[in-house]
C-alpha cells in the first residue's frame, strides 16, 4: 500500500459521493472484479469490468436511493497492508420518499500499480 493509493482512493470516494462516477471510476482497473457480499440491498453478486461497475452497481445503487449525489460514503479509516487497503465507514443517504440509508461497511481493495484490481464490500444492511 502506498500513500498515493490511499490518496487516490480518498479522492474516488469523494467523487462517488458527489455523483461524479466518471472521476471516481478512474481508480478502477479496466478488468476489475467487484464483489458485493451477502444479501445486500438492493442486490449482491460479482461484476467484472469498470463499465459494469459504473452501470450495473454504482448507477443502480444510486438510483435506488434517489439518484447520483444523493447517496454517499462516509469514510473513517484507510488501513493498508501489502497490496490491500481496507476502508471502514458508512453508506449514507436519504431518498425522496424519506427512506434513510445509514449502514456500516468495510471495503477491501486490492491495488496494483495505482489502480484497483479487486473490490469486496461488507455492509450491515440490518441497521
């Protein structure tokens, strides 16, 4: 883990929370493996490739919560070892129907040459 990887991830989280998926996705390798674990809301599974992550995961998730820039990620810590960075925080937001999202999460990133090659999301959707 390098400090530049951490800084790049922090920038990507901020861009995601603003709904700027084109900027946030620059951290993703073209062939990234993206894993949403468990019985998540609104979905779980595995996706491959930057375009699929943006279209099938990020856009779907944001639209479920009212659109890009409405739902965000608040980060607490960036913990690294070797080629992995674990980010702890919360998925947060409120949609136009008044539903509130406030779910603790841990994200595990594998980095290689400054880009993310794998991502795994662990979220407690029960709160």
